[in-house]
C-alpha cells in the first residue's frame, strides 16, 4: 500500500520558464496517491489532502483505517473502490466534514485533476465504499460520499451484497438488456465494453436507457476476465466447400465521380414509378452527398445531393401525381450526439428534375425515414428513425399538412426518445380503420425490435373531442436479442415461409462500436411469425452482416436469402492467400436447413444489398453497393455498384 510520497512540487523553473513535471497524475496537482492493501493500522489526516485513489484501496482484515475530520479522498476512475474487510473509522464535524468523492469534483479541495471546468462529476464516477459482512462498518456523522455508482449515498451504512458474485454480476448486467455471456467476446475486449455500458447505466437518464442503480464495475470486469475466452476459435470457413449449385458473374458499374466510393444503401424501385423511364434502383453516396436514380439500360442519373444521405425511399409527398424521394441524411458520419440529422424531400418536377427540400431537422444522426399514411387522410406522412448515439435519437412522426398546390408542410411529434433506431418497416393495420403500424429495429445497447400500432379507441375519442391530428400508439416488443453486442444493422419484412403472414429478416453484424471484426454469432436471422409471436431461427453466419434480402435464386419455388458484409477495420486489399473473408453469401433453402454458398470473398465493403432481375433474363441478380466511407487510404476510385448476374445452374 502507498501513502505515497507527497507530490509537493509539480512545477520547476528552467531557464526562466515554468514547465510542468509529469508525475503521472493529470494536472500535476499537490496530492497524496493511495492504492493497494493497508496491512497495518493507519490514519489519514487533512494535511495529506486530497488523497487520490489510483487503484482500489483495501483495508485488510484486523486492520483499522481512521479518517480524521476534514479529510478529502478522491477516486480517479470508475473502477476504483474502497474495500473494507477490517474497520473504517470516519467521523467528521459540521465545520470539517469528511468527503469521499470523484476526481472530477472541484468543490472538494479544488481542481485536483487540473482541467478547469472541462469535466464535471456525475453518478457512477467511482464504485464507492464496500464493507464485508464481518466488518463493523464505520461511516459516522458528517461524512459525505458523492458520485458513486454502486455503494453509497451520504449518511448510509454499507454492506456487501450477498456472497454470490455470479448473481451480483448477472443482476448488474441484465437490468436493461439480455445478459451477455462471457464467451461472446475475447478477454481483451471486455473491460472496454463494460466501461462503456457502465457509462450508459450511470450517466444516461432512465428514460434513455440508464439505470437508477449502479454496479461495481471492478467486480464485473474481474468476473468477465476470469470467464471469457482468451482468444476465439473461429471456423476456417463459414460457407460450403465445393462449387455452388448456381453461378454468378460479377460486373462493376461506376456510379459517380472520382473519390472514395461510399454508396450506403440501395432501394429497389417498382416498374412505372417514374413513367416511361426504367429506373430500377435509387442509391445514395454518404461520402459526397449525391443521390442517384439508376436505370438498367442507361445507367445512373445524378438527381441532386445533401450532406451524408443513407437511404432514399420513393413516394408522392406533395400529392401531385409524380414520384418523389424521401431522403434520410445521417448528418454526421462519426460517433456523435450532434443534432445534425435531417429528412429531405426530393420533389420531382414536371421536367423530370428534382428539387431537394428539408422537411425535418435538428435531431440525432438519422438512419431511416419511411412514407406512410398514418392517419388515413389520403396523403403521405413520415415515420422517422433517428439513430443518434448516446443522448440523442428517437422515433418521430411527421404529419403531412401540405395544401393542394402549396409548399410542403409537416408537423412533427416525438413518439419515443430512444437512441439506436436503424430500420423503420411499415406494417399493415392491425384493426379496421385504425391506420397502419410500423416496426423499428433498435441497436446500440437496446438490441430489440418493437412494433408500434395506433390505439383505435384512444384515437377515436381524441378525434371526437377535436384534438390535434397526432395519434396515440402502443409499443410491443417483438424480439429481444440475446445480448447487447448483437449488432442489429437492418430489418426487412417478407413472407419467408409462404404462409401468407409477414415474417422478418434480420441482419446483425455491426462492428463499428468496438472495431472487433470476427464475431461468430453475427449473421442473418429469420423471425418466423407464428400467430403474432416471432420465433427466431438462425439462417447462417456472416462476419459484419449489414443487410439481407430474400429471393428464389435457384428457381425451386422457395425463397433463399442473400446477405452482404461490412468490415471497414480490415485493410483493403486483403493479400491473396492471407485470409478468406466471405463478403457476400447466398443461403440456399433446403427443406428445413440453409446451405451457405460464397458469392464474393475478401471485399467486405457492403452496407447494402438488394435483389432484382437487372438484365431481365427472368432470374434474380444481386446488387451490392461499395462503401469505403471509413477508409483511411483510398484503394478504389469513384462510387460503384457490384452486380452479380445469376447464370443459373452449373
């Protein structure tokens, strides 16, 4: 144990200039660092203030630590705990209270970390004071314990929870999501993951996913480190060996000007949406902001641009009979709570050009916006899914109040203030005359899928009373992932088993949160609709699976599935023979099983994939955009699509 040497002098005069001497503590303040085990009786007095816990401090069995009036103890990390196996005697006075607090707390003996007002203390800045059951306690009068996350509030006596560490960890790590088993990540990643989750629990308000009860981060980290695998044993290949039953031939189609290709998503367009122009896809480049319509015969047409678009969906937003595009603008590509997300309407003009108009802005990073007639008044409203990050994000309803021939006008309402929305999926009405519902896949630490349906009775009463146009919805959780590292990335609705109800196809392969590429549980799932209950079935694995779609590739009458992966942390190009990373897979449906066949390897740069008969030969082809938006080095020039033409059976 150190009551270490005092750091009395943190500055030295050299050649007439004052320079800082690095002693390992931020700001070079006058402190007494303490850590480790106290093995003989000790007394801390105010002359040593502030005492800074640079690691856990343990009062050993049979040993007494006495804190005199006026003592200030600060913890420099969320992992720090004062563990009392012996005896702690702490009695302050009204004039000289004892304070145990956070390193960021400038109200107790000044700015210890030397950063001015850059950091402020908060709930969960350190673990707190934990007493063993055999300890006699010792928190007396005029003792303030501030900003802890697990043990302690001012004036409280403490005792460790029951001796079952497993139970404590499971309780701590399952309050707001399913319990993550230690084998889902290698040991080296657990501490960073747990620090992040602890930060969410202890800093976010309850309504945004926080918890009113903290946990001992140190204890939880130790538990996971003893039980998690040191390394993953990964399969050499996740696809079948031998030639696939059908052949695909690749063709790259340039889309835009030179620069890093960053096509985020593709949307398949129904025939006739744009008159006699045979546009089959809309595409958005999140890097340069361009929005394209793509013709199978004439290639891409640039129709305009915005900041960082991630999706474009067709719909007649102003009721003039011309198909417009609803564009979701992420607003900011990095991890941020900046309120830069927005929705734009690309209005088609009579001459075929498009006028981009923002209709909603000032929200967290925006992932999806879908047009649908929520209130059954004949025009298209919009459901907005904002991913945000930690403090921002949510589901917003934009009610269309555009007058015939007038400018676009939408009125917004917040439905849910919750981060992590990655996909919004329209659903048919559950009750007659009640309006449609919609499903939302929430990623981040939530990792679940919810359906939102209008409440028929409440909305009827609201309308009868002449209330505002907004509607009342109820939320139903349809599926909850096994743990918060599931990585939900995209949701699609499809009748996968042909029983005339709607199932879900879920791709879960997001790795941008921790940068770890090879998670064997990530891939594609089928959520089978069984009377409104959704039964999860694993279709197959793909590292970094970002999107999946269904089609009958082999012409046998059932639906197969294609998925594409996105692993920007892998440097491109991957040296030949160095490793094999499947980047596009099609899963062949065979009775009650799925066979995984590789379409492409070593190019996991696809945040989207879709299926259409691109060459009009009667067979579905695969189209995958190239997205290198997070590349440090540019390896390919110009936005591009990869089209994999289906050449049928071998």
